[in-house]
C-alpha cells in the first residue's frame, strides 16, 4: 500500500462549486493508517469529511456514529471499525479528535455536518455480512467474486442489460495501461466521464491505485466545452480520456487560446466512438507533443480490448486507404478475432476473449451472446465489424445492425423511432445517423395532420406551425430518452 498521506489543498475562498482536487492512496483504506494529521496548508476551520468512531468508545456501548461533511473540506482523518484487524485494534492510533472523549455525543456536539447513526440491528446486519471480528486486512477470499460491478447498457435490443464486470477485467486494463504509460507523481487526472459509462471506472481507479491527483469538476462543467478546455489549462491536466464528439466541441476553444498552451496534456485517450482522420489532424496541430491513443471496446469487455498509438498513423496512411483512425491491436491478455464470411478473409465481426471478458448479464445466461472457439474458449460477439490491415491493425467498420454510438453511448435507432411514434402528433418517424467527421443525427417526422396541429393532448397546447411542433416534440423526447439519443435536427415530410 502506498504510504503517502492523502491530501487535497483547496485554496482559501474557493467557491463551493469549484473543482475538488483529490490525491488518493491505496493506503487510505488501510487500518494501519487510521489517523492523518491535518495539513498545515489547509484552512484551519475545515472539518473532517469522514470520521468513524471506534467500535467501543469509553463509558458507552451505544450505537456508533459516522460523521460526514458534504462540503469541499479535505479529509482530516480516516478510520473504519469494520476493517481493523484484531491485532491492530488495541494499538491503532486514534484520531486526535477522539482522544480523551468519554462519549461519542461529545465528539459530534459542535459539528454542523450530517450525522449517520447505526443502531444495533443495522450494525449486526453489517457484521453478519462482513464477518465482524474475523475481518482482516487486506481482505482475502478463497475464490474471486463472480462479478464486482454492474453497468447497464441497452446494446442492440433497446432494453437495458446489466453487464456483470469482473475484478480481473478491471485490473488487467489498469495494469496494461500502467505498464505502457505509467502514471507519475506529478500527473493530474480529470474525472469527467458520467458514472453511467464504463470508462469512469478507470478514470477513478487509476488515481486511487497510483496515488495520483484527480480533479473532479461539478457535473454541469463536464458537459460545457469551454469549462473543460479551461480546466485542462488551469489545472494542468496531464492525461484525459474523451469521446471524439466531445473533443470536437472543445477544440474551437482550445484553438482560440492556443497561444496559452496546453502542453501539460501528455496523453490523450480517445474511446467510445470512431475517431476520424480529420479530428486526429486537428488534434495533432494543437497538441503536437501529446501522445494520442485510440481505444476500442464495449462494456462487456471491461471497457477496452484494443489500442492504437497514433504516432504510427502517418506510416499507415502512406500505404493504406482508410477513412478513420485504426483501433489497432489487442491489449495484454486479450484475444480479438474476426469471424469472416466466404470471400472476405480480412473483414468480419469482432469477437473477444481473455481476461477482459465480463461474466454474463444480470439474471440472464452467460452464453446468450457468446460463441465457442476451436479450443473451447469463450468469445463475446460484439456485433461490431472491422477490417484487418496489411500490418495487422484493425479498422472499425461499424455495426451489423442499426446500433450506433453518440457521445459514447450505444443505442438502437429503432428505439428512437419507436419512441417518436408514441407522440400524439406523429404518424411515422425515421432517424438517420452518420458518424464520419462530426456526427450527423437527424429525425424525419410525418405528422397526423398536414398543418401539424396537436389535438386531444393534455400535455401540449395547440400549435399552428411546424417549427412550434418540432420544439414541442424535442422537449417531449428529452423526458423519454437520454441526451445522447436526442437527434440534432428534426425535419418534417
């Protein structure tokens, strides 16, 4: 475990909605480090973010208390009574806030932060789950858990499916990147991916497992291109993962302020969508010293299973005709094969096996989306198609169905069409999506009335123009589907 003390250094007067810059360590959860002195550079009045009292406080056998500050104050002390080994409980140093206290209420009396009290029944239930006094650090299990997280993805069916991801897959992805591009003590990472996307796991875990500073901006900043560009410059972000469509939105701001420099960005990782050659060329002009990596994967393969270092792209362009940046070769401990058809030796469906593979869908059979290889290895059929270049790199071609990715989110165009047809004014609907360059996402609507009047609807007042009803339908659709599924343009026929 890392021995470095976790610290954040918020500036005096920092507004509550400004980014939190956090340095995490694996040792933060270790019972050997149950007390951390406050940093002399931190504001003197900042209360601790989390305080867990010892299992038995002097002169009381009542319920335990957890003290949580939801503000921007840095963590002052950490302790977790459930994870402290018996051999350490009598000797572990207590927080200075706990020493000499005869009752837990005395600790909490002067505090304004929220308090969570655990009664005996809840504590007993927790003890039954974690093993009570027998829990040791680090936690050891006779066999790995079947899965350690669930991420829901609609896939090509339009129905949410719970993907059961494994520790093995997460760790394999982390170790591969760490060996290839190690995180250093002076690196600064940006946590900008929504927790509904699998990429957020590596953004967060990479910082925790390597004791690297992680900047966490407010949620509304993450979707604001200007704010993100300013964050990269102000906090000197050194590594970032981003979908190409969001980078398209950030680039104009970066181009306007190119004189200010973004040379702190050492590694830029693209993932989640096709990376066009046009976008790569623009990025290379603005960030000539930045290493650009293009990753490919799905939620079912722990996020990523192939990679391509764009430094090799100029050589490929001299001998190959391609329209997008290759997705490259498999990462460590992963196998990627193309299931081809007659007459198409180097083009086929991407099937993945290896350490990255998920453990099935929640409440469904593992084999429903799998196929058996020649040596009884399990391969996941992604539904994506690729072409193999002469040197072996893979180039993404698209889906075998009408499933697309927009802003990193995969969804079915049929799902959008069926939702639009539910609108009381729409007789029929069709949507188109082109991903070359900037995404071109359009919806074509046929109204029930020629003049586009919405009748007999309690949700919408009568409107008399096509423009009004288009705005009405867009507002209605926003309440039905995620933002990535909203077409950019609505056209009537």
